[in-house]
């Protein structure tokens, strides 16, 4: 059995593009949630900012994440946000340390 993959992606909108970025993600979320292997795809905003978005993702496997990254929804979002983001997303992959309650102690 493969371990789930947890990814935190941070994206910064260019000034004036915050609403476009949020609306683009909001429209894409239901499609991503329906993708095979999507266990969590949750959009957040960094507290105190209007343009720093954080996506917390959990995928059943690296293969599921890879399929998502190459899929139609990501291509659509990439095209829509190409000029709206200040730079490439900052991607942080996390390895769970299984301690405590299995549900409460992991993403």
C-alpha cells in the first residue's frame, strides 16, 4: 500500500488579481475533488492578507498527484492564472509523523 502524499502549495496574486485567483480556484475545486485519489484539496488564505493563497492537498498516492498535475483542470487553471500570479507556486511536500490519534494527528 502506498502512503498518501501531502502537499502545501502557496500562491501569491499580483496586486489587483486577488479576486480572479480566488474565483479561479473556487470554480476548479469541485472538479479536483472528483479526481481519482483526491483526499483533500482545501483552499485557504494567509491570515491578514488578501492575495496569499494556500492550498492544502492530500492525495492517495504520488501517481494520483502526478495525474492531477498533468490533468485538464490544472491546465485550465494554469492558463487562467498565468498572468495573475506573482510567481510560480511554492510547493512543500510533507511526510507524516504518525503519533497520537490517527485522525487528529495527521492531515
